[in-house]
C-alpha cells in the first residue's frame, strides 16, 4: 500500500469517526428540550461518562486477544449505528409523545458501543501506520485533525439541513438518523481497512492490568493523587456546554428582541467555532508547557473554563454575540490545555510498564467519573433555574440561564484557586 493511500484511508476513517459524534453531541440537548425531556438532559450526557468507565477496557481486551481491531471497530459502529437509527425511528413515530424510558435505553446502547471506538480507532491507525513504517508521533496528528474536521462538518450539516416541515435537523430526531447512517457507513468502511492482527496468546495480561487497575497505585504519590483528584474535579466541566449550550442559545428565539438573529437561529454553527478553536489550541501547548510548566498551563485551562461559562452568562445572540464568540474561542484553551497537557504530564510522571494504565486512569477520572458527576449536577442546577415554555407551538428551555452559567463559572474558579494552592509543579517546586 503506497504512502498516500495509507494516509487517505486513515483520514477518511478519522473523519467519519468523529462525524458520527458531531451529528448529535452539541445539539441533542436542543431536541430533548423540545421533546419535553429537558429535565433529563443531564442523564443523556452522563451516560457517555458512565459507559466510558468500563466499556473501552472491555472492548480493548476483545480487540487485543480475540478479534482483529478493525473488525471490532466495524462491529461496534454497526451496533451503535443501528441503535441510534432505532432511536431516531422511535422519535419519528412517537411525535410529541417521546418517553424517556424508551429513548434513553436505545441511546444508551448506542453510546455504550460508540465510546470505545474513540480509542479503538486510534489503535487501528497506530497499527496500520507502524505496519507501513510510519512514525506515529509525526504522522498521526495530521490524520487526527480530520476527525475534528468531520465533527465540525457534521455539526454544520445538522445546523443548516432542514426537514420537510422546515425544521433544522439540530432541533429534531433527524440528528439521530444522521449519526446512525454515518455509523453504518463507517461499519462497512472499517471492514476494508488493513488487518490489525490480535496479539500472541503468550501475552498473559491479567484482567486487572487490562482494566487499568494497577494504575491506582499512583495514588500513593501525594502529588499524583492531587493531580488525579483535580482532574476529576475539572472533568466535571467537560460536558456541560455540550449538553446545554445549544438549548441555551436557542432559547433566545423565544424572546422577540433576539428572535431571528443569526446566533439564536444557528446555535450549532456558532458552537462549531469551539471545535475550530480546539484544533488551533493544540498548537500552543508545546510552547506553553516549555515556557510555563504544567501547573501554570493547567491553571490557564481552569481560568479559561471560568471565562467559557461566565461569557455565556453575560452574552446574548444580539449585540452581545461577541461574548458568545469569545466563549467559543476560549474553549480551545480550556479543553486542550487540560486534556492534552494533563495526558503529557501523566506520560512524563509514570514508568513504561504502567503508562497505558495511567492514561486510562486519567481518562476514567476526567471523562468517566468527573464528566458523569458533572452532568448530573449540572442538570440539577439548570432544572432549578429554567423551565420549559411553549412559544408559537414550540417548546424552549427558558428562565434564568445566567444564574446557572455563573454557578458553573464560580465552580471552575474555585477549583483553580484550590489547584494553585495544593498542586506543586515537579519541575518548578
């Protein structure tokens, strides 16, 4: 296989991998609110964190020991795609009578099999690149960038595409259908990728090692324990805007002074700036880590989360739309400086025999435990200050959104202050 072909095949895989997610991740809250399920938005997003605690490890064992990774990738996307299509079909048939007890299990099955594919698609890419003589450190990042491109394209598609009644996909069940179709396409495509053989049976890794339990010994190191605890505390913020930014921005359509503004009408397009910023934020990390050290870089991320939420609290899609745009731009620093810098810190502070497990623990604390707790707590906060209101036959989640965003901002600032006090930069202590 020639070099151009290898890269192109993996670019398509990466594009589709995140396009599946982008079709609903930032807009699902908008649809749930309109379907009368605004009180349950937090559960839908926390489900991603809950399944991330155990499913990636279990699926990883299967790919390592029993079935080639590209086939496992295909199977997972097939199940996830069919479940998401079933969710979309149910919503279409249910109309205005969508029930949480039916939709949530279908969605839960889909994300349970989708979330492991994020790590699995990376493993497939690494395997194919290494087999063909590539340097993964040098050649993988340019491929992975197209995943973000796919996410953005999918967001914009459901933003601007409309159904037969003129409703945007971002506010209807068609976002689930879009995601399901993309998942089925990737299911078929994954089967055409180069084979990724299972590991030799002589590698007798224990279940405890495979699940990353050995990494918990890192809590014996006081600074690592502090780092992981704060990773969990900041992980609380990770999914909040994915769940609530779209219904919040769209709620301005219920206000005559903002109805018809570009921001209120095109929430997903506005939010897509966050993903562009995330791509650019990656470029700043090497310089900032070298100049400032891990502690200051992590503090910058925490303060950026403060501004991310605070700017939502004071902005609007009219004269204050620049605050929304600034919030989107800040997101790249908030997300990247925490996730990527934190991952690099874990890599530097751990030995080779425990490094993979430690990375798994970092993901568990942030995207698993932290994000799950965060969305359940965020749901309680949003439910306290907002309510569903019908305007011209359409339901919007309205109320004192600013109070909710200020609480999230205040929480981020408190975490930053505590982190500054308790965490010591190992290279600058």
